[in-house]
């Protein structure tokens, strides 16, 4: 193992006080001491891994240099943020980072081509494991699309031999990025796989991180500025942008989960070719939320949740929220919930006058077959297709709930058999 040596110059200032009895003048002596620190050369470079936050692991990328470095957090839109300091001692490294006054400390040790250590912020410490960084090939072209408040970064996936069709893809609820990966839940790459698979069939697509996360974090300054209608407006802006591109002669909207409702609303307001709804809810969101919460909350919190949802649906903010329910009903998220709860998916899809296909997996543990049936019943022109083994993240599941949940963070699983063919056949038909 070859080491890199560098010097730290430490300047010591020594001062002596005047003596009243002797009247001697003050003296200042400057001493410089050289300290040699050995650095394991294998530490220098780019590292990638996870902060193991319970239920919410977070990917980070560290670039370690001899006397400096930077951190990137892809899902939060943080790119190459400079370290405040870095210290080495052989195979050990200690990093400090100051982000908006919040001090972060990362301490790790290199062993067997892996850095293991801790990530500490605001008094909370979590394990980290880092491996040498592997560059992920970028197969799309980045677009900058004018939207309210700035420009939306989007990924244009162009086929080698385009046929003129374009699909705009919208992700599901929460902090879910353009690839279908939810922050803290690992990667499944479901939407990335759809885009790449469509390109293989000659169909272009545009997908994007929603405003407030990933590439588009800066489009939302405060959480309480975000509304459901802003998401719809972003889709309409992308449609307008695409209409001015001569490469595309028809535009289709594809939405997954909550994105299905967003695309359903957008499909009513612009001239598009069709709507593809995948795993979209078919009941008002408050009903779905209460169904999901009923299995996990005690009676008192369930009752509080029901009252909060009723109040939000009526367009009124909830002033008092229990600590246990802050993640659901914190004040800053209430404007979004008010704007979202006013939409009834059945009513909205009944207003869509272009061809509609509803795609639903029977292994979905978040959105049910009943939801798909409700949507189908609400639009006389819609067609529906079920996939017997497809779950909510569009992967095939053979086993139990544990396997189902594990698939949410497994990018190696392929898309459900037949999903892409069903989408392509529908697009070609219309």
C-alpha cells in the first residue's frame, strides 16, 4: 500500500506579560511545528453508499481529495457541496460539513475496499457504508422547460429510430423521482425501465423529478407553497413545450399512482392523444388514507385522522395535530392536502374525452382492484387490463408480502411481463 504524506503547519504564538518590578517589554515568539500525517491513498476518490436511517436509507456520494472534498445527495438535489474540513489518519477519515448552519460529521474507516463509519447530524448518528463510486450511464438528454417559478429539469428519452409518439410520464405520491424511486425506500427504477423500454419500441418519453425533489428541489422554496394544481400546471407546460418540437406528432400522458390522477386532470385541459393510468386510485384520497391508516393507528389517533381529513377536505387547516401524526398532517403539508382532497378520481376520469387505458396489478398492496374497477366504470370509453402478478412498483411477485415490499428497493427485477407490450399496443392503436 502506497501512502500520501502531507504537512500541517501549526503556528504557536507565545506571549509574556510585562513585569511591574523589572519593566521588561512583552515578547512574542512564533514557532512553527511540522506534523506529518499518513493518508491511505486508497481513500482518495469518489465513494457512494447509504446512510442507514431506519425506514428511510439515504444515498450519498463523497468525493475525497487530499485536502478537501464534497458531498452529493442525489434525491435532495445537493450536488458537490464542499466539505468544511477533512482530516486523515492512515485508513481513517473525519469530515465536517456545514449546510445552512447544520453541522454534519462523517467518520469512517477503510477496510477491504469499503468505508464503514457513522453519519452524525443534530445529535443523531446513523451507520454508513460506502463503496467505490460507479458512474451510471446517462441515456437521456436533459431538457429545461419553462414553468411557474423557473425551469423544470426533465429527461428526454429518445429512441434511435423515433416513430413520432411521445409519452410524458408522471411519478406517484411523496418524494418519488423521475425513475420511480421514493427517497428513503431504495431504488426499483420502474419508470426508468418504462422509458427505456418504450425507446426500444421507437417511442420517446419525457420524465422528471417533481418540483421540490431531486433535480427540481429549487422550484419549491417552502413546503407549504406546494399544491396538487402546481403539479398539473407543470404537466401542461411540458405538453406545450413538446408541441413545439417537430419530432413529435402525438402526445400521450402516463401517470403512476397519484401521478395517474394528476395526468387525468391534465388530460382534460389540453389536446393529447391518450391517457394511460397505472395503479391509480379510484376513490377520494381521504377514503384511501383512512383505509391505510386503520390497520396501523390506535383508535384515538384514527379518530383524530378522520376529523383532520374532513376538515382539510372542507378547505380548512387543522390547527392542532398530535405529535404522532405530524408526518401526515404537519402545517406545511396541509395546503397540498387541501388542494388534493378536492379531486374525486371517478369524476375526473369521467371528464376525459380521449382514449383511456387502466392498468392494474393484482399483487398491488397499495391500490386495489376495486380502485381500477371504479375508474373503469366512470368512463364509458376506457379499457382495462389486469396483471395477475404485478405489484405497485410494477414488478412481478410470486410470494408473500415480505417479497412484495422487498421489490420496492430491488432495481434488478424486471417490469411485469406484458406491461410494456400493453402500453405500446394501446399507443399504436390510437
